[in-house]
């Protein structure tokens, strides 16, 4: 089981120090297949530090930061439609387990009396953009983001994407879904994708980045957890907070600002959604205000902490 902990480290680190690390664990804890919890946490922390230090060798910080920002924005747009894309892919008629469209006849194979059908789920567009950026083909993400803008601006007037979930309820705070009618997010994604496409060097990332996305779709589709469900909101909140903390930690560890670009893009998208959604402000003013203040101080605090860490060293 010690080897499972070792897999958290980059391959180059495992090739160089893997045997030494396993020998130290066997000597320190003879007969144990798993290190004590405190030591396991320390090893995972070391693995995270090794991976973020390895990441800064991938090219100019601003170029890598733009790609990370585009990836994050695409995931943020995809999140409310995880169940939707999963059901469409497996030809499942969601019936009452829906993202709250005004009709149940979503697909050509689910047409019933008195229902409208739509050809594609809106969530396919950010998913296409995510995969394209992931593989260093941002030029494919540009038309996908442009189609997102069109779909959001033409809500309810086309059967291609239907209502795009605009009828769905939303919750306050950081976890509130940013639905398709808010075109600010796809505009940011379009700008980030275009900047990545214009870049002379395009970094290709592993398809393994898709594993958590597919797992999230499986959980949402298998458990019928739509974006308006309180548990969905809580889960999204935890994941987003953890990602912001991880990006901040990576910035402070490496003194490299590539992770501040996706944090800034995320904070801008979330702040705009909170400020422009009158429903959130009317029913939940205090939590939204708290989240808004937290987002506003995230980036300056991160930069100041990094500069302080640089001066101390």
C-alpha cells in the first residue's frame, strides 16, 4: 500500500527517489503496509509540492496560467450540466430527475405527447472546450465558447439546446450555478481560449485530467443529483474552496504566479454572478456578501503572501 502513496509523486521523482522512500517507510514502520495517518498526510503534502514545482518547468508562467484559467472556466460552465451530459451520453431519459427544464422530452428518443425535444445538451459545449484546451488545441475551444454565447443570448428560441436549464432554481453563495443565460462566463472563456490559441507554445496535458470530470458526471447522473440540489451546491462549494486554497498554496510554495491567473478568472466570474443575480441578493444577502468579500480579498492576499515568502527567503 505504500506504493499507492508513492504514486502521488511525479514519475521523475519516483524514478529517482522511489526506492529510497519505500525503504525508509519499511524501516520506520516494519510490518505495516500503510504509513500512520500523520506521515501519510506529510507524504501527500510532499507529493503536492513536488508536482507544483515540476509544473513551473512547463513554459512561461503567464501562458500556462491562461491555459489553467480557460480550463477552470470551462469546468465552471460545465458543472451545472454534469447530470445532463451523462444522461444524454447514455441515452437515459431523466424523467423527473431533471435540471428543471420546462419539458421532459429532451432527446429524439424521449419524445412524448405534448413535449418539445432538443437535439443536444448545452453542457456539451463547455466539455468540448475543456477537452480541446486540455490537449493544446484551443482553436477548437474558440467556436465552442462562441456557441455558448449564442445559446445564452438566444435562450428559449431554439430546439438545439432548449431552455439550457434556465428554469432551474439556484442557491446563494459560491456554489450557486452560473446558468447559460449569464453570458459573462462564456465571454471570459472565449477570451482565454483565443489567447491560448494565439500562443506560440501550447502545452498538452494528460487525458487523466478527465477522470475526475467523468467521475463527477457518474455521481450526478447515477444519484440523480442536479445542480439545484442543496447537496450538489455544498459539494461544488467544497471543491471550489479547496481548489482556490490549493492554487494559493502552490503560488506561495513556488513563488510563481501562474496559478493567480485562474484564481483571478474564477473570482471575476463568481463575483459577476453574485452581483448581477437579483434573486441571490434579495433572498440571501448576508451569505452572498460574505462570499463576495472573500473573493475580493483572495487575489491581493495571495500576492502579498507570496511576496512576503519571497522576501523571507
